[in-house]
C-alpha cells in the first residue's frame, strides 16, 4: 500500500512538473507589453531590452526575433504618443518624429533607436553596436597599420596616436567605439594595435620599439617599458620615436579629446 502511495506521489509530481514546463515553455516567447508610465521601473533589471513602440505586426515580430535569436536581448512592446516617447528618450538627448520605432534599453536606460521598418541587417548592426560594442564595417574609422609603415610613423616628426588592445579584455572592447568615434568625427588618425591581428614576428617588431611608459599609465605607478609589459587598453601619443603622452584604460571620449587637444590633434567636428 505504501509503495502504491509513493508511486502515486511520484506520478503526481511528474505530471505537475511536466505541466509547469509546458506552461512556461509556451509563454516564454510571448512579447510582454509594458506601460509607458513604468518603462524605467520594468526594465531597470533587464540587461538588454528592445521595446517596439507601435503595432508590432507578425512580420516585424518574426524579423526581430530572428535577429535577437541566440542572444540575451528581450523583446517588449509599448504604446506611446510621440510626445510620451520623446519624454522617455530625452534623458539621452534622443528625439523622434514617429512612434513606429524600436528603442534599445540597457537596464532601463534608452541608448539607441531603430526605425520600425528597418531591415534585418540594420537591426543586427545596430543591436550589435549598442549592446555588444561591435562597430559596423562601414563605420570603422581607426587604422590597423602595416607593421613597417607603423614603425616609420612612430619614428617620424609627426604625432602618432596608437591604441593597444588584447583578447578577452572587456575594457578594450568597450573603449574601441570611443576611439573610433573620435577618429571618425574629429579627423584624428588612430592606429589600432590588437595583439591577435599580427603574427608573432610582426608584433615583436612593434614591441621592439620599447617605448618608455610613465608611471601615470602603469598599474603599480612606476615607470616601465613596452617590453616589460603595460596595461591594456593603452592609448599613446608618440613623436620622433618617443612616447610623449599616454592614457591608461577605458576612459570617456571627453578625456581623450582633452588629451589630444594638447597636441593639436583634434580637428573641428564635421
């Protein structure tokens, strides 16, 4: 009798478990509708969110689902007038003239927009740029230099700007869009030296420049050299084969511009 009761309990637990799994599985892909009044509150704990403002047709939903597939991006919808939408976006000085639009949020902060009729490519490029710091190919403005040409630049009588980065460096990934924006908008030639871009021999040639790195740009606040190792990302300004200034780590665009301006590197924003 006890054995029968135990078996019945096990069966009940299994049925309940299967039912719950089926319920959540059938609802996990539902698009959640959120109120305009509590968007920030609702999304503050959501790492990456796309909110479609307007009537999300089945075609648009299918398109955006394909784009966010295999990512951690969550999809929401909301109704809002243009004025209500702009009141949400104004925090980051974004404005729109239409409410047929995707808004990209990171923890409740609106950081980008995409037209509601955008193609899959535009959606994917924008999502990757805003959410994952990936720069679309047609927006890349930094230079990945040839090794020998780069060495000539460093030894020339002109200022040369270089950013050094390595693999598995989240700060390097986040810093690259900052430096790319400056290269694109302020006419600064930025040489981007990523360790994995060059073969062993080429990278050794660059390191052999063995530029002196001042204490302000090291981890232990002591002078060092390139061959001895240095933090990444590292931005350096060189002239006549010598380092004249450096910026340690992932810093703001304004910090970089202020440093570049000291050497007349920043041109008028076009």
